[in-house]
């Protein structure tokens, strides 16, 4: 019975956003998705840059569905979810954390999204963290800290920004179809008729723009001020070899060249990526550990000019390397 309820819940959470978009198109424009797709497939030449328009329209729909599904899922967990503790094993990849339940240490790790890219120390290893999940679920669930009121407000505000983006993109693709559906002369979407359309709700393009950037900025501020993940007690002791100054053997599993975004003044201030000179190497530690764990070392490439190629080769060969433990239980290459 619980598995059936879990499937029903999943269908509602992921299909309801699509249904709401369809209802919005019917209510606001008197048309539907099939009419829109059919009309544009025959009249795509009427719109300049039709490829970009369709790509951004699909992105707007995708983002809104993801945001709405996330809100519905967290609302469900807040009402009907149950708390459970998991034991942290580190991040084997960017923004991917591994956990095990204290009652089933030998089971395969549960994987969940991480709000930090890497685990750079042994300090949080084998410590507990509180999650919330549905009673019929076998996943890690959502961190309890992510259900804090500050994160809830930030999610709502960022959702408002996504919905405004969706409204604008749907207007571009639905407005000319609505004119045809009502027997009027075809008229392409414009800023002027968007402004006229918004007056139904006593809005304007100016107010919509202010709401968009306001929701985006304030939402990000609330997100930054929300509580971070917190770890509890360590349920498994670290090996006695994990002390400052020790050398440990570990197998590298991934290596990434660190990049940062910047504005290229020579190219119309476009946001581009450039290398910082730092390398991130994630190691898997199993020798002496009750359960394998993952810790990432960050080093400056000029200090270890040949290490990147060596790590890449050792990843292919699954060959172990030596790393040194620092005072704060972080690691560095030997």
C-alpha cells in the first residue's frame, strides 16, 4: 500500500505543474499546447530567431516544473515526512554526497545533492546529519536544514522570478495563436500587447520587471542567510592513522581544473570562464576505514606541475597515491 501511495504522490508532484501550465494557457489565451505546437510548426517563419524563442520557452517550462515540483515535495515532507539520521561519507563528485543509515552500515550508500561542491576534511566524516523523507521512500530525502523558514521564503521568491519568466515566454508563443483561435488577424507578441495583457491583473511590464529582479535578489539574500547543514556526533571513530602530519594511501577518483566566472571587458563585458590555477582531486580512502570515505584536496598547479597528469593516469589505473594530513584534518598531495 505504501509503495502505491509513493507512486501516486510522485505522479501528482511531477504532473501537477504541467497541468497548471495547460490550465493557464486555456484561461489566459483560450488555447492549448497542441494548438500552439501545431500553429508554430506551420508558421515558424513569422518569428525572428524562432530557435532561441523555442529554446527559452522550453527552459522556462522546465524550470517552472522543477521549482513547482520541489515546492510540492517539500510541502509534503513538512506535513507527512519523518525524520531520520544518516551518516556522512563525503562527496565522491561535485555536489554529490554519500550517506549510510546507522542501522545498515554495510548497505550501498545513499546519494543526494550537496549544497557544497567538495568535502575538504576528515572532520565531518562519519558524523550524523538529520534528513526528512516520505514514509514509503528509500532515498536520503531532504536535509532538515533545507526546510528552515529562511530557505522556504527564498524558494518561494525564486519561484516567483521563474514564473514571471514563464509568463513572458508563454506570451510570445501563445499570443499569436490566441488571435487566430478567436478569428482575429494574426498579430505577433510584443512589449505593447504584453503590457495590455498584464492590465487584467492590474500589472504592467515595469511592475513585472521590478517584481522579477526584486524576487531574484531578495530570494538569493534569504538563501545566503539561511542555516547551513550541521553535523551531529561521530558514530564511527576515524582510524588512529588520521592525525596531523600522517601520510595516508588513497585512490583518486576524480580531478577537476577549478574555473571562475568573470566579465570579459574586451568582449562586450560577457560572462566567461577562466582557470584559477587550482586543481581539485577527490580521493577514496578505504585502508583502515570501516566504510570507504571521500575527501578532496585543493592545490595550486604551479606547486605540483606534474601532479595533474599523474592523477589522471592513476584514476585510469585505479592506483593509490600518498597524501598528507594537515592540522585541520584536510589533505594535500605528497
